[in-house]
C-alpha cells in the first residue's frame, strides 16, 4: 500500500505532466490518502485539469479542492459578458437542450438550473461553460427527468460495468429502489468510482445515484 509521501510524489509528477498546469502554483497535502490542493490559478479550466489529474493517481482516496481562481485585470469579464458567453456556448452545443437551461452569473460564478432527460446533457452543459474566460466556478443544479420508467435497471448497469475497461464489475454491488441506484463495494481509484457513477446515470429511468463506493488501494499480493 502506498504511503502518503509516495502518493504526494505521484500527484506532483502527474500535475507536472499536464501541459496547461503549472505544478509550482499548486500546494499538495496528503493525509491518509486524502489529497488537498491549494493555491491560486488564473483560469478555471486549469483548476479542473489539476483536479482531474489527481483523481487519476492510484492510491488517492478522496480529493479536497481549495484552489481559488483569480483572473488578472486584462482578463476580467463582467457578469453580463460571462452570461452572454454562457448562453452562446449552450446554444451552439448540440448535446445541450438550451431551452431547458436557466443561467445565473454572480461574481464570476455560473449557476446552472433547469431540467433535462439525460445525465450526459447535464454534464455536457457544465463542460460547455467551464472553460469560458471569466468563469470562476460552475454550480450545476440541473435535475433529471426521464419519461421512461426504470426497466431492468440493475441488469443494464451491471452489463455497462462489464463492458467498461475502467470498472471491475465483480467488486461493485448495484441496489435499485425506484429511480434511485445505490452503488456499494470497493474500487481502486477515484476515477473508477466516478466512472461507475457515470455509467449508472446513463441507464434509462435512473434519476439519482448514491455513490457509496470506497476507494481502496490494492497491492499485487492482495
């Protein structure tokens, strides 16, 4: 099992590997496998890239992101300018039903609300706006509402896990209760945990996923 020092070294190396992230601007603390990132970056997309990089490191059990985004004076945008850019970005994204999305911008924070049928539409909406200049954070409160009723949800999710190269289906238990799915078991990384949740959300009729998977580092002798 990796020590906190080994995990920190791997995290720093992974951050250094990212082309749009300067690892010297980010502080890294590791305690019992939980990684805390701190620092100030000049772009929200850099924050997302840094967090994504950390989640891919084996042995990381959880991530606490305390990175702050501050734009320089030459790159500052008013909330009105950001809101217009968000609306335009959603309008041109074919995966986003922009007529169902409501947008609020306050001090560079973008708040998304509304109702869509599929999880990929909710995720696509956030991805469409998080790289826009001036955006400091994105709060995605979009809800899901599907017309179809859950049918063989558990079986479909298990088959999706079996098809995935990222998920060990044998270590994940799927529990269904109406439109809610609960995932239990153990995975080897935060990335695998998130992949399982994403796969579960893609099943027809699933509105909510309770991700109770635990991240546990497996050694070759386990």
